[in-house]
């Protein structure tokens, strides 16, 4: 951040700005580990899915599972840098460009594996107990812990969609995520 005056968004303000319900959050380390568990579960389903299934439009605004994979995993590529730089430059409107470079199942899985591995490495190397430092986003400054809580919620929300689209019910219960309130509508 450049030291200029900045507005600090609280969780409820960020949720309102994004048009989402504010996610329940717990200790940042728990939320971060929960997010890693969702990424791992997503990868398990991704590896087993056919390429045509990953390219089909879904009820999630017509986005494919390939697109949703980029949308879920790319923020976890950015979060480690946000921890040290104080800037989270996530631009979901660019997901289509990222997605277009992933032209087969091997590339898509490799992309997701790299993002998940980077997130796990970050968690192994950092104590998130002090995750209250502010990070500048396109919607204002938020504590790092808020970004983690939102990305945990975001990943879990889309993971439910992935399960439904792939015809593999099971929900989030096997992941043991505490205090995660998702809307009853999956799409």
C-alpha cells in the first residue's frame, strides 16, 4: 500500500459490496486449513472427471467447471503474495483468459495442484494467528483473515456446485467445516 488514506471494510461491509452474505469466520489458521481441505477435495473430483464434463456450461451462470476451477484456485495463488505485499489483485473478470490456456485435463489439474500446493506451503511457513494486517483489494482494505474467510466460503460454495454438476452428492459434511453457512440454493 502506498500510505494514502484508505477505507477499511469490515466483514459485513465487504460482504455487502460483493453482494454476498458475510461468511462466518473462525481463527484464521482454521479457516485457512479448511480452505486447503476444500481445494484437496475439489482436486480429487477434478482428477476423476471427464474433460467433456469439465467444459459443459453449468447452472452457475453458464460457467464451466474448468472456469469455476480457475475462479476458485486462482485466489489461493494470490493470497500468499497478499500476505507480504498488502495487495490482493484478484480480477475474476480475467478468469476466461486464464481458463483458455488450460486446454486439456492435465493442464487444468496441474494448474489446480500448483495453486493448492502453494497454499499449503504458505500455511506451513506462516503463523496466521496474526492475520489482521490490512490488505488492499479492489473493494477497499480488509484484514488478511477476512480474505481467508471469504475464500474459504467461496471455495466451499462452488465445491457444492461441482458435486451437483458431476452427479456426486456428498456435500461438505465429510470435510468437517465448522461454522460455514452457505445459502440453501446451490445455484
